């Protein structure tokens, strides 16, 4: 029975492994083994190490964001425990659709480390809010600053509609979050009105379930905005860390360009294209946006990498997707040495229900 409960997580991990094999098979079939070997041999290994270092620093920045929030509530909380929670969250983000599994698992392990439920969710949700703001503002900034340089190129490739859709979706998230912060009751009423329209158009089924879900989520995020308002300096630190984190992540493709000896492309263009790929693929309901991420990357970077595009796509996915899985899986397994087992699927659902109930019944920071 215990094995059956863990099948869901194992299946997602198997899917990721199969996707990696399919990517390799596609690469060898399209480019040929000899051409792949030649392309890899031309990469400067120093830049491979830099890409790995960038990913490690990316994780450290995320750890720092969560840790400054947790330390404001629990000064005795250890940085190493935040690191473990961060890297485990990276692992579950990668193997679950739309990165939906990371936050629940991080909350689970934080509770195991002695952080109360409300405080754990406050730190994680506040980090999510700051990250969404940073990503959207970052992308808007790169598009405005770099549009004269690459706007015509995006239009010629037919990619501008996808960039626009990504901006609309991410901007809608930001507008929704701001509305929650400033106009909670009005946001709930607006959401219920949209649900009613969806029911009339026969797009939405089970409206009561959606009304309850929206109300609960709005209340949850509104409480987190109260935490943010009370801790301005912590949020400033988090914003700085998020900017550094995203810059490191978005610069990995530029390091690959330098590794292949491609120097006729600007850092701004590469960072902007990478931001668009991240923005567009982040809402694909598949683990790691499999398929969509690779297609998006090839579409934006095809002209930049030329004959190396398939190899560079593979390397980018290894650094940003498969490396977090391998490192996160290792640390998840080491948690057993601390006497903390990975929860079964049923336990995860029960823990999430308990966390929701605990969070809804308490004010932010009420248990500190």
C-alpha cells in the first residue's frame, strides 16, 4: 500500500528521465553522433563550469530570499535547513506539472524543522509574490530597453505574439496580486462575476468549488501582503536577491554562447530572449514545461547558435532542469538520515489540508 502511494512521484520522475532520453535520441538523429561530438568538443570547459556555478548561486539566492523571511520570524532557524528546503523545492518544482509540487514539499519540510505552519507558508508565499513581481518587471525592462535592437527580429520570426501572450499572462498575475493587496473584497466579487460568466458560457463547471478556492487563495495572499507591508526592508533584500537570481539564470545561455566562441551577440539580447522563454513556458502544465521549453528555446535562439542550437538546447536543459532534479533528489534522499521520510501522496494531501486550515485560522506571524 505504501508503494502505491508513492507511484505518483515516481511516475513524474520516470517521465522526466524518458524526456531526457527522447531529447538525446532526437539530438543524435537530427545532428548525428559525430556532429554532436564535434560540437561538444568545441565548447570551452571553463564556461561549462561557470554555468554550473551560476545555477548553484541561483539556488543560494533563492535560499537567501526564503531565509531572510524565516529569520525575521524565527532568528534561531539554521541556514543549512533553509538550503535543504530550497533545493528539495527545486527538485519537486521540476518533476511536477506547472512547478506545483515545490511549495507544498518545502512547507512540509519546514514544519519538520520546527517552523510553524503559518510562518512557513508566509515565507514561501511572500517569496512567490516577490519573484513574480521581479520576473515581470525584469521582462518589461528588457523588452523596452532592447526592443530597438531585437524587436524587428522577433517580428520577423513570428515570435512577437508569444512574447505578447507571456506578458499578458504574467501581467495579469501581477494585477491580480496588486488587487488582492489593495482591494481584497472587490477582487473576490470580480472573481465571482467572472465565474458566473464562465458558467453561463458553459466554460466553468462546479462554480461553488471555484468560488471557495478563489476566496481562500485571495485571503491567503492578502495576509501575506500584510506581512510584506510590515517588513519593508526584508522585501527590499528579497527583491535584490531575486534580481541577482534571475540575472544568473538568464545569463546561462550567454555563457553557452561564449563557450561556443559566439561573441557577436549582446548580453541584453540573450538575457531578454531567455526571459521570454521562461515567461512563456512557466504556465505550461507539464513537468518542467517539457517540449514547450525546448521548442521555445530553439525558436528564440536558433539564429544565435546556428548549427549548435540542438546541442545548446540540450546543455541548457541539463543545467536548468536535469541538474536541479539530480541535486534535489540527492538531498531528498539524505533527509532520511535525519529521520525525515518523504511523505506519501496521501500524506502530502493531508499535510496540505492541515497547512491550509492552520494558515486560514491564524494571522500572519501570529504564531511567532
